[in-house]
C-alpha cells in the first residue's frame, strides 16, 4: 500500500478530521473512504483493525484512531 486510507462516516467530527488529514498529508497521498456511502468497504476497514471512525490507515498498516466519531457498530447500523 502506498497511500494512507482515511475511513469516516460523514459526521461533523469525521469531516473536520478529513479536512485536516488532507491538509496535512495531501490529497494525492490519502484515499478517502466514506463508510456511510461505501458500506461494501466496512468489512475491509474492520479487517485492517479499524474499531471506530474517523481512522487513518497508514501505508505500513498502522491504524490511527482519531477524535472519536462513531463505533463500527454504529456505522453498520
């Protein structure tokens, strides 16, 4: 993996964190995944270790859980 992946659910906390992440590392270096709109990616996020969103998956596989917005159970609905 060469890009970071930013997983979020679209809440205000997530949108704010997304803007900060893109500002910090650049849009070319991060894939944005809105799990509320891309529910088919929830299992992928969980398999990578995402426990809550917003979360940033780094290129070397570390998951950085950011300012708590929603648990994965909440995202699944």
